[in-house]
């Protein structure tokens, strides 16, 4: 049955010659990237599609010396009929504008961002995996590409988009992950840049992540840096705690990244009759939870099988998948893939 479906689908659109069954989350080179520059601070000129390849930067580029850079991440899915859907791309455009403001960069307008994303996906459309095999991950970057020696905003900026087909973030699809609460390192502090997707936030989590992985955990759960008591998020995902019919997630107060998946799950859960609270959640509350899960574009929704805090391990659903996690995951992924009707108005067809 499965084989028949694949055959029918691939006949209706052109696909790159690729082993689609083995997709993971490694970068796969595709045909084109999009590049747009802004020299006179303020406005970006017309962008262009270029063959995917290396870019040239001065050693004194702002991004290399002072980390003036942001990234975004979104996905495109292929429907059974061969057409392609983007998920909430405008949200990424708006978030990039907020991030750019925080680190003193000009940013593309929402219209420029959307047009660039569409052009890039269209040019690389043979790399959007067949239905059920994965998605096309879209990675917009914004960086200070101009030369600057003394600490100051760069005189020139480059907006670039590249794409890569990806499979499930975790091979088994919806698989539970094991988290360890980090007590020594923090990813963000009040007044810092934790609330925007600036590149510097990510190098700083590698050490705690490596330590966690060496000890057999999947990733780190961060606590707030003042009280060392309230949940913030995982290295690149937001976190939710389920107790009876109430779902809680840390409120957006500058130190956590306002995830688009987070925002979507909040709306989906409310629609399904759950009470959703955005509030302070102390680490003790996770001991008592029915389910914990993480959200992000890459994972969509990842159930947490266990959380270890100060050597004490709490497991959920025998390390399996809770019913609430499963229900929300299915609802959101079916909507993103165009399997069910998009009653929320979130998907954008590529045409
Ligand atoms: C990108 C990111 C998320 C998830 O955001 P989405 O918009 O859902 O992909 C959560 N936390 C951090 C730190 C992130 O960088």
C-alpha cells in the first residue's frame, strides 16, 4: 500500500534523485540560495537567486568579529497532490525584524522576507521531500557583512536563505527525550538577548549540551538565572507541562525565545478544550506533572520521557508518549502537511 502511494505521488512532480528514506537532520546541499544586501543602512536592494555555494566575507566583517547575526527556521511540506505548503512564514519575518532591532541591524520588510522565502523554495522545489518522508527546512540568515574594526554596527548587511531537506529530528519520529536540569550554566539573563534568535545564544549552550550528552541525556533544561528555580526552555525548544486538563508553559519575559510552534500549540490546545497558562513554573512542579513536552520547528513536538534534577530522575508515561502530547502533535503535523483542513489559516500555499 505504502509503495503504491509513493509511486503515485512522485509521478506528479519532479524530485531530486535522492534516497528520501534516509533523511535525518544533516545539511543536504540543494540547488539555489537567495542573497540580498543592504549597504545604505535602512533598505535592502532586490535580492537574487544564486547557485548554492560559499560566500565571501572580509575578516573584519561585523558578524565574524562581534557576532552581529540572526537566524530563522521554518518548514515547507509537500502534499499528496504534489503542491507545497509553508507554515506561518510571516511569523518568522516579524521575529527577524524584532531580533534585528535588538542587535542594531536593518532587516528585510515582511514582504521582502516572504517573497524571498517563496522564491527560494520554488527554485529548490525538487528538494521538498515526498509526503511522509520529511520536509524542506528553510534557514534565513541576517548578518553584518560589512567591515568594522572598532565595536559598532557594521556598514553593510546580508540577508541569505538556504534550504535543506530534513527528516524527523529524531529518527523514530515522535520519540521521548531525556532532559537534565542545568544548575551551573544559563542560556539567558534578563536584559540580554535570550528572546531573539541571535547567533551568539547558541555557541553558549554547546558546553552544557555536550556535558548532558556525555552523561546520556538528550538535552538540557535551563532554569532562570536569578532564582535558579523557574523553568525557561531547552537549548532550542520551548517547554510545556501538562497536569490534568491544564497545560502550562513559561511566560515570555525576555529570557526565552518566543517560539512559533509554542504559540501554535497554545492555540491548538485551547481549541481542544485545555486550559493553557503562560506563567512562572518552578522546577518542583515537573515532579508532579502528568506529561512534559518540548516544541520547536525542527522537532515540532517532542515528548519528554524523563527529567533529572540534582540527581533525582522523574519519568513520565514509562518513557513513552503521553496522550496529550500525541493528540497535539497529530493535530499540528496533520495541519502543517495539509492532511487535514487548515481551520486556523496558518498554512501558505506556494504558487
Ligand atoms: C528557535 C527556537 C525555539 C523554537 O522556536 P520555533 O519558532 O517554534 O521554531 C525555541 N527556543 C529557542 C532557544 C530557539 O532558538
